[in-house]
């Protein structure tokens, strides 16, 4: 989408009182958010938003208990219906092969086309998960770009011309990865749309707009409308989501159960409620996903006040940790027992600068994906097309739904432990990620390639939460230093100087000044965030998103 000149403020004046807020409403927005769609969003908001706010309040109440010393626990009441012998609705044929899924921001047309299309060797992922969430900053322009891109895919006419490289990109409607859309989480508002002076749910906008512009065309082509839902914490939230899906299907005159979902189990509370969540969603869900990066963030956030649960360097927390391994196997066992697929986690590498680094990254991807296939996952995620083939090579069959992990106890220990080092290098990594990500965020970008990794909101949140936890508990690093605000501020200063030196090797002097200025601002913003006394629940709950 080409950003158009600002138009006079345009308010949708409907019976349901849906209006724009803090943003000029251009003609592209009017074309995408038609009166019919706007009325549907407003109707659903009035029907469901009070329940959403109630569920969010329950999250806060649970966190108060965790902060006071409690930990998430299993429900072991055998009278609950999810303990019976049941299966989810039959998985559609076009969702039975998900060996490798690639993901990136739905707002970037070029990236969307590259994720969907085969590469020069004809290789592509099975699925492309286009993301309104962790890899996209939810500015209004980005949200609109995302809606327009998914519409363009359904219509088969998505194109992009890179004027800098003078290169044209066109969606291959005949050979492409299957479209999946990840909507934003329950906790996020879309401040640009309001009903009766109340912001609508960001997830509601993403979901309803995407269904409105794509579902019937996909169904006409014999395809299943496919969605990802993030950040769930409780089975009552799953019940809410199922009611939303059903209401949208009925409103759109689509048979109930046609739209299918994959839920990311990426919070510590949800890891204890996988079976309950799956049961509530059984007519719409097809799979659950091991969202490892957000899960690490959640582990730290939920137990942040527990002095005996201070987490080690983020680089040491991988799927070999017993609580992470148990979490993955529990998901596989529960999903396969009830006929759902179990998708593995993300390899967040971006190709290194030289052959040696790329080889080392590839070996790590192979080891990671080989382990996921070995324990029973049906597929996995990668963040860059370069790693599709090594990941694909580890999954030898369409799926492993027959792997039931019968000898694995479905109530394993999931509580993370303080295992491993707390080092100055680990703190430096967190702060470098903060500067780089904040620079991207300030530039309206929600994911950045940095030090050979794709850093998105999830990895920023790990860095932020861990630094806050180390600061709160005055962690003593291996070199004897105690983590305090002075140390953190000094590292920010040192790393900014280092980044300035690194950049000077790649940019001409006439461009360098502006770039260094933007990193200086990012460093200042990130330092304030990382040294706050009170922990902020989510980085993305910022007043400046509505821009």
C-alpha cells in the first residue's frame, strides 16, 4: 500500500457509532473498512468486549497471586469434561502437511510475497504465517497494509515494485505456501477504531477484516481459512475465542467450524491448561504450537518476584532445559491424543555474513529441528527462507499424528528453575537487542535482523523481563558485579559507542550522521524502559502505537 496524503478527518457514522480516533482516515482505509465490515466489527464489539475486559482483569488477579508467591498449577479434577475420550473436529486436508512454516510481518508486501513464493530452486515452506502480532509494529498504516496484503493474496493479484532496486515482485497464485494469518492478542486495543468512545479489540479487527476479505474466496478455491491466535492464558479465554469464531462464521454465512485455528501455547499459565484449552476449541482448532520465545518471556514475567526463580542468561535457555522439554512433549501428547497437530518452535536465525557463520547456524537449525521431529512434532517454524531446506529435511513425513507419547506423564514439572550462569555477556546481549529493536520500532518496524538473529517483540520482551528481574533481585554476575541501574546505564552507553563504530564501517559519512542520531534516540528510549521501577506487562502497550 502506498501511503496517501492525509485526508480530512473521516468518521464512520453508523447506527453502532463506530468512529476513527487520532488518525486521518484516507481513501485506502475507507476501501478496506467498508460500511458493512465496520458495522460487523461494531456489532461484535458490543457483543463481546465486556467479556474480553473481564478476562483481562482475571489475568491481573492471577498475576497478583503469582507476585505474592503462588505458581500456576494443573487442574486435576476428573469431573471436568476435557478428561473424557474426545477428538477435535477432523483436520481439513490442506492442513495435514505443515512440516515447515515461515513467518514475518503481514504489513511488508515484499516479505509477504517472498514468504509465499518458491525460491529460485522451486523450494518453499508448506505454510506462510503472516503476522499482525510480534513481528509487526501495530501502527495504523501497518495494520491497513496487512489487511490489504491478505486481501491481495485471496484475490490473487498481490504485487510490489521495489523502486530502489528496480525489481518487481508478484505473488505466484499457482505455486505458493498456504496462507495463515496470526492476529494480535487479547490484551491489545486498536485505538484507531472506537465504538461509543471505547477502543475495539485489535484481535477482533484483524480477524474480522481478514475473514471478510479472504474467507469466501478461499472457500470457493477449496481452501480452508487458517488463523493463528497468540498469548492465550486460560481455558475460559479459549471459550471466548470459540464464541467469537462461531459468531463471525454465522454473521458471514459460513458454516460453523469452517474457519480453523492454531493456538500458540506460549504462556506459563497456558502450559498447565493445554488440554482444557484444546477441549474448548475442539470444533475450530487444528493444532497447538510451542511458542518457545514468548514462553521464556512468560516464565520470567509470571515468576518475576520469586527470588528462587531468577533465570539464567537467555542464550542458555533452550529446549534441553527439563521444563522446556516437558512443555514440548506435553503439548505433543495432548494434541495427538485428541487428534490435533503439534507444531514446534521457531529457529530465529538470519543468514550470517560469511560462509563459516552460515554453516554454524545451519548446523544449529538441523540439530533443533531434528530433535523436534524426533520427539514427535508435526512441523516447525523458521524466520528466513535460507533455513527452509535444512528444516524440511528433518521432517520425513507429512505429520506424526500417530505419535502418542504413551509413556510420557501428561502432568510433568513445568516450573522453570534457576539453572545456569548470570553473566555480563548475557546482560550486554539483552541491552544490544534493546537498542536494535527500539531503533526498528521507532522506524515503524516490528522485527530486525541483528547479530545473526531475527529479533522480534518476543525476544525483546525476554531481554526486557530478564534485565528487570536481575535488577530487582540485585543479581551478582559471574564476574562479581551486582546488577544495578548504574551498571545497566553504563552498558547502554558502551554498546551505543560500539554500535556507532560498527556502523561507521558500512555507511558513508553523509549518511552516517542521521543513522547514528536515530540509534542514539533508540538507546535513550530503551534505557528508560529497561530501568523502570515497575515492570510493564507488555512493551507494546504504548500510547504512541496509534500513529
